[in-house]
C-alpha cells in the first residue's frame, strides 16, 4: 500500500521506522493510518490486538481491515508487520529480529533493485532525486521504498515460525489489470509491482498471497469487527466462573436459546453485569471456545446458530506458507 506522495523526507522516515523491524510492541509501520500519511481515497483504521501486546496496528483501507481481522482471529498467527518496507537493497530475513526463530535457517531478502533488474522491470521502480551525501551540491537518483500490506508470522504445527505476505485489494481483477494510479513520477504497472513484490519475498522463501476483499464474506467481516471490539476487554471474574458461563452458552447453542437468556440469568442474580456477561460471550467466540456460525449474523437476541464452516478452513490457502516454485 502506498501513502501520500513520495519525497526524500518520506523515504528517510520509512527507513528510520523500519530499521531492523522488530516483532514486539515497538514495531512501527512504514506508513501510519493518519490523515497526514494514509491515502485520501480510502478509510484508515488503527487496531490494538491483544495478541500483539496491544500495540497499534495501522491499516490503510477497509479491505486491509477485513483481511487483518481474519489473520488476527487465526490462533496460529503470532506476529504481524503491516506496511513493512520492501527494501531496495538486500537485508536480513524479516524473522531475523524474532526472538524465537533459528536464524541459521533464514535466507536474506534480495533488494527490489536487484529483483527488478533480474525481471527487466527496473524502470517500474519509483525513483526521485536526493542530495549526494558524498558530494556537496550534487544530486543522485535513488529508489523510493515501497511498503507492503500485511506480513504475518505463523507458527507451524512443528513449532517453527514462518512468514507469509498478503497483498490486498478490493477486487481480484486488480491483480491482473494494469493501472496508472500509482505514487511515482511516472505511471507504473500494478501488475509489475505485484510481480516484483512476490519475487522479493520469494528470494527469502516467503510466499505472497493475493487477497481480494470481494472474497471475504460480509457477515464474517461484520461479526469479526464486533468480536474484536470486545476481545481485549477486562472483566473482574474468576476463571472458574468464566468457564461456567461459557458452558451455559454452549448449552444454549445446542438448545437453540438466545445468548440474551444466559445474560439475563446472570444479570438478574447480580452474578454478572450485562456488559460482563456479553463480553464473555463475544470473547468465547473470538477465542474459539464457542463455535457459532460466523457466516451468518451473530446477534444476542436470536437463537445461536452452530458452526457449519470453520473460518480457518474456508481461508486455509491464505495461511499456507509453502512456497510453490
């Protein structure tokens, strides 16, 4: 995703933020979801996911928000670097800075310059003129760094952590059609951009997936947004009591009873407030302790529907880190 315009100062900012990009709460994306930096043609969002230690996650479009919520819902996801810089020159593997990864198995990323030259697409890279640090008064041409969308760290079944890169657009056709709407001094082909980005990550054995928002179910998006609003809320109850309430929700699910009946039961007896009982409900679904149908509206006052399709199965290909060569 590109921010507003390109300049030497913006390039310096991106390099400063993305130097040795970490996977902890100190991570800063190359582009922020602010009025100053986010594209003016789309909405921007900031999330604070509990699994990312409540750090701010900056998303530059509704399509990124919908995709990010699916990733954050996935229990195997252990890290995210959004708006990560695609370095013009070679740098260490993105997981080099992860504390739980064996660095000896990691390959360096080739720079976008080398990748583009190899593909015969160097002219597609955005460039600008900057002062020559070695010669006062002279200017040199530099390649402006692109920023990707979502780079996930996913824990595999064998315990190893691998990356997968998501390139996100509204429509699947956007990954196949050329466009001149790009932030560079001259029009570039988005198709070339995607090819360079995929090859860039493939140089370090990282797969790139084209994610189209039109393939994300609307009810699922709405439900995940609602669940996320509650997923990190604190409630003052013991774990035993929380489990008791979840068990009652599970029974209500089997008996086709609305969640509101369970909420009323605890609220009328002053065991739980309505807000706390509702929060337990949403958190149980988010944590996959209560398996309801997320492809239908999840409403408090109507009988719950049991899960028919697991979200993780429906979007399994988006999390498959195996790179096809």
